[in-house]
C-alpha cells in the first residue's frame, strides 16, 4: 500500500491525502451525528456517558449515523443503544455545524413511544430531569446546551424551521471548558 501525502490535487483548492503513485484522493468529510431531546411531562432524558470523550458527563441520546440508515432511523437507534428507549420523533429541531471536529448534528424533538428506559452499553445511567434540575456544569458538549435551550424555547409550540448554531459560535469552534471528569 502506498504512502499517502498531503497535497493540493489538480483542480482542487485545499490539501488532501493523495496517493503519489495513482493520484487517488482520500477525501476527509464531516461526520453526521443524530440525536434527540426526548421529553415526557416537561422532563428531559439525559444519559451519563460511559465512554470517552467526556466520560461521566451528561448528554442527549445521540451518536454517529451508520451507512444505509436515514437520520430518523439513526436517531431512534441511538436512543435505543444509549437509553434502551423507544422514541417517537416529532421533527427536526436543530442542525448544528461543529467545524472544529468535522461534525454536522441533526437534533430531533421526541417523546417516548413506549414507557421505560435504562442505560445501554454506552451509558452509566439515564435519568429524566426537570428543567430546574438539569446538571448544567456536567453537560458533555456545547451542542447539548444549545439543543436543551432550543427545546425549552419551543416547549408546547410547533417546531417550525430548524435552527442552526447560536450567533456567538456560528462555526461551532468553541470547545467546552475543561472540567474534571466525574
């Protein structure tokens, strides 16, 4: 297998990993993350992460899409994998661009399709939180903060068009402040 080099291929405008022997270009593209703000009776489902990054911090049931699935299928699968929850999607609430880590996040608003949830293999625990109980200092990622605030702004209302990144972080470049893992 040849060693790839970083170079600007002919007709392109940025460096790419390229095979110097045959010219094959190995494109590196953003990953798509799908997830949901799942609520019941005004309380929100969060999962405490059992994996890195941000092990021990709280997040929404979300993760990378798999090949051959839709964003809706991916969001439902992630809720099952992380919280053993069967969810009913209401619609897309937000689409976030996280340029610093090459992600596009599609976040749904959802409710439970059937009762019950429990930690999946990627979660230490799962819990429903009332708004005033949310563990803001222990939230794993900036986009979880954004999605929770978007959910709150739309509580009891029709979804309307999805929102994007907040004005203060239009490219998703600000990382979470460093905090000790729990």
